C-alpha cells in the first residue's frame, strides 16, 4: 500500500502518528504542508518530498559536516519567499508528486495548511483522485471555523475529502455542519497515545498530595492563555509557599512575565526549554501536584494526557474537548480560560484537598491504561488504512462492472 501523508514535517505530532504505521512494510511518503525545510528527527522510514529537506537539529558551527545544512538554510529562506509570494507553485508541485507516485491513499493531518493545500490540488488534478482522509488538529474547526476568512475554505476541504478522523464528538458535529458527508472514522488520539512502560520508568512514585511542583503550559498565542494562568497563581501566592512553578513551551513574553511573577511573589519559576525530551517532560509531570493548561480553543491537549498518566491533577480550560475525559470536580477541574479569579479558586482547591488530587490520580491511571496505551491504539491506526484500502478496492470493482470497458473509476460525486 502506498500512502501520501501531507503534514508539518517538523512536528512531533506528525512523527508520532507516523510511528504507528512505519513498520508495516507500506510505501510511505510525506509532503510538508508548510515549507520549513526541516524534518523532525523522530520521523523514520518515510520518503520525504522534496528530498532536500534536512533533519531538524541544531547545527554545530565548528562541524564541517554541517556546511550542507547551512547552504540548505539559505536555500529554504529563498524557498519560503517563493512559496509565500507564489503559492500556486506548491499546488503545482504537489499535483505532480501525486501523479508521479500514484498513492492508494492521501492523508492530510491538520486543516489550515495541509487541508487547504490539497483542496486546491484536487480542483486541478486529473480524475480520478485518490481516497482522501482528513484529520483535524486542535482548533482547526472550533476556532478557525468561526472566522470569516476560513469558513469557506474549511467547507471546501470537508466537502471534498472522503474520510474524516478526529479525537472528539464535538468536532464530528462541527464537520457535519461544514458539509462533510463522507465516512466518519473511529475517534483516535492523533499522537498515538502514550508508551506506558516508559511512563512507569520515569514515574516518581510519589503520591500527588506530597508533591511540590506546579506545571503551567506556557502557550500565549491566538489561543493559548498562559499569562492568565500566571495571574491566577499570583492571586493565590499565599498558598504557594514551598512550591515551585515549572513553565514549559513559553515564548519570550511569557518568560518576562514569569520573571516578574517570581520577583513580586518570591515563588521560584523554572523555565523548561523548547525541545526538552518527552521522557523528561513526563518526569516533571510525575513530580507535580497539578498541571494547568489554558486556551480559548483546543482539541485534546497531549499535555493533559501526560498529566493524567503521571498522576498530576489537571486544571484545564473547558474550551477543549476535555469534558469527554474529565468529570469536573472528580478527576480534574474545568475552568474558563480568561478568568483568573475562577482559576485561582480551582488552584486553591487543588492545593488544599489532598483526597481530591489523590483519588483523581487513581481514576486517571485507569483511564489512561484503558484508552491511551499506544499498544492498543497502534493496531487501530493500522486498521484504519487497511479498511480504507479495502473499501476502495471494492468500490473500484463495482464501478468497473457498471462501466464496462472503462479502465478506471469515475470521480465520486
């Protein structure tokens, strides 16, 4: 089976999805949905188009072997300029690649880059077009679907694709509202779940109520609201004596705010650098009493699952799909993303109620074992592709019988 994946080549989410299927002996191809010029180092056994993409690692200026990498960096600056001002070039390029490799399945991961791109390609591609599977990430529909600039584009993607894959019920209903009438695949975690044996290796084995760290996701962006989280922590500084704040994936603005927070409250803040290994992040969660994640829109945050797996009590904004995993007040607390007063109340509750956080850890351990073990999810991901391939073999035979003498299946209406 030949599968073309269109996704962000530098993304750990792409790498983790591919890791579920790259040992099946299939012919896997990846076309970067955003031309960043790099490939995540955990992507293996996949042919990259274009082939000049470099592995995503920090070059050593004293290493002569990296001269090619620097030359590629200069080339990629030019390439991004070309694609920014002449976007049709990417449509033409991808169209040629599809005609050349003739994939059995095309799978787009994410909408605003991958989905929009393939939508343009399909409108200019000779018939028939390969079966198209579309997976959404995070805020693809829930946030962007409310913006005028994106509504029509999202509708085009969902009316053109044949299969829809997502993580939560909310997004299935949104997809239908945008006109999707194809086949909805079983909901599946987009990151392939967690390796629970690795989680156990780095687990601190300390009861949640005895821990003295607090994790705060540092996203501050069009959706992330980590600055609200810092403000909530500042409001309950009197209850944080003896605690340390661990801030991760923080940009420069958040780092400055964290330093000012620490200066005014005396509560230490440790900034975890970008690119910190996944196992190390899990270890921080295993030492944390609570993990806070705030955004005005999200799907199912991987940071939430990591906290649940490592026994850290989740405080998560209710603007994600978390209500399918968290019962508010039982195995976590759901809060509005932009109200520091309510978030402060949630933090104080999680700091003062030992029984709540300990019982939540036990509940979440069972949920993770039943629903997020990568050993259980991997075969489901493999089966999705096998089912799609079988569906389309059957469809092809049916169409061929109906149109005797025609050697190919007409385009789906």
